[in-house]
C-alpha cells in the first residue's frame, strides 16, 4: 500500500466502488494536515526537538488521528516516518481520507499476492477473490544511468543523483527532486533543489557578466 494505491482506492470509494489494497509490509501513515497545517511543516518543527522527542510526539499524534490500524489488516511500522524517509527514501502514506474509507468497509486490506487467476487473485493466506480489474502500482526508479552514459559516478547507492548541481562532464546539468531522504517529501525536495539551482545559475551569469 503506497500513496498512489491509497488515493486510487479513495477515489473509487468516493464514487461508491469497493476496492481492495494489498499491504505486503509494515506501513507508516500520516494525516495530510492537522487542523489545516500541512504535516510536512509539523514534521520539520518536530525534527528540531532533541533526543527523539519529535518522533515520540509524532507517534502520539498519529495514534490520535489515524487510530489502531492493526484491526483493519495493516501493520504499523516500528520505524518512525522521519527515520524511514531519511534511511530508505520511502515516503509514508499521506492520508487524504483512505483510512476513513477503510474503517467504513469501502476499502479492504488483503495480504501479498501469490498469483493471478483467470477471474481474480490468489493471496498468500489462501483466500481467493474475483475482480473486474487489477491496478498495479509498482513505483518506479529514475534510471538516470540509462539517460546519461557514465552517470554512475554521480549517483548514490539508490541510483539517484548525489546533488542537484552536475559537476565535471555533467556540468550545466541540474537534478531537481531526486533527494527523497529528507523531510518535506517530493515537493519539499523540489522546492529546496530549485533554490540551489537558481543560485548556481545566478552565480554563473554574474561570472559571465564580469568577464
């Protein structure tokens, strides 16, 4: 269960269509906002607190707003969303209303898939369900190395650019929105990377004007 699958299920539920989501592993779920304040801003403030206090407060907030997800077939992650993002680059599920639909029974949680059949899906827990359609939300990788021969030297262990500004033979290339290992999510990364790129371009333009 990721953000794409959760939002597709929400759209279907809001139009009266029941759906099922596969949850293969423990999951972190955070509300999109708290009383109108975006969760990303709250997370940045909590991250400034010392000794893991921010993580603890974040956990308490999720318990209040999300509740116990185990009764619906979801396993909460033991890793906090901030640590998960920092260590794996995996964004927590940002809830727009899917959890409410799960609690209402419009969205059901099922375990990992064993195989597909002619009419539906066989799951690893032994149950079989028939479906009219299956949507596979598998995620993606940037594959920068396929676009830029020799790019391995500027990529990290996750095959993402190490920084927004290209160097060496990749000078004048800019990589925006690849660093998903810090708070703020993809949009926050794009925002900070864009500022970095603009500053770099301004500095180069100033050097040209002086020469």
